């Protein structure tokens, strides 16, 4: 649960550091500007708040890895993605979007800090213990932090321990990547955020990439 807070705190700090012009730059999410990604983070933080106040007595069905649906292709024609772009544009001024994500993001941090890690919560027809749910969201915060800074080299990236945890998650799904690869390269190539070089492709052998966890 501490890693959830560090990953989200670092991401919110990166958003605070964005300049006005940064919001109009492309992000690492295909088809999304930085402003669209930041708007998506508002929705993510709201989802965390909703889930933390949705307890259940049902048995646990998923953990921090099996929470994610795995495929090799990104979702096509996702209506929520199109809605996110329209919502982001409706904010008008970047400071409004920055203020909103800061508000709900800080609320999610406080709620996580107050949560009982053993409490079971329900979301999307899945039941997890609170600790498992928050650990699952380390993936979301960290991968989107990489997306945020993809074309913004002046903005700090995710914490090293969050990157290492996300590599562990991906390798539980996809098997081990070459030990010489950095955590960032494993995540970018493994999830299709960056094309593998010829040398990297040779090291991967017959492995099918990308792995899309959503």
C-alpha cells in the first residue's frame, strides 16, 4: 500500500510540474495528448475512491496481477477513450485540469492511507482485498507516468521501486525478459509503447508482444 502512495504521489507531482504548453504535447498513449491523459487520471482516481467505499462479503476472486485482463491488442473503438478526449477539451484551461486531478488524486491518497488492507472490495465484477486492489493500481499509475513523460524529458519519471514492481507484474504474465534490460525498457517494449530494436527482437525470440493489461 505504501508503493501505491509513492507511485501516485510521484505522478501527481509530475502533473504539477507540467507547463501550460506541455498539455498540448503528445503523450505515450496512442492518439492522446497530455491533457487527455491527465483527464483520464481524474477518472482513475475517482474509480479508486468509489472502489474503496464498495466493501463486500463475497470471497476474493482476483489479486494484483489477475485483476488485469491480458491481451495482445489494444481495445478498439473504446467509447470511454473518446469521451475522455471530449472531457479534456471541455476543461478549457490547463490549470483547471491540473487543479481537478490534484484534488481527486490527493483524496485517493488519503483514502488509501486510511483503508483497512484486509477489507474486501468489489469492482468490475472482481473481488480483491484492499491491499491487492491498491497494489494493482501501482501498474496503472506507473505505466501512465511513463506515458506522461514520453515526450517531456524535463519532467521526472516514475519511482524506481514502482518500475521494478511493474516489471515483476509483467513478468508474471509474460515470463522473464532479458536480465540486462532496464525496467523502463521492459515495460515500454513489453507493453508496445516502444518498438523493439532488431537486437531486442532477437533476444525476445518467439515471444509475442505486446502484452496489454487493461
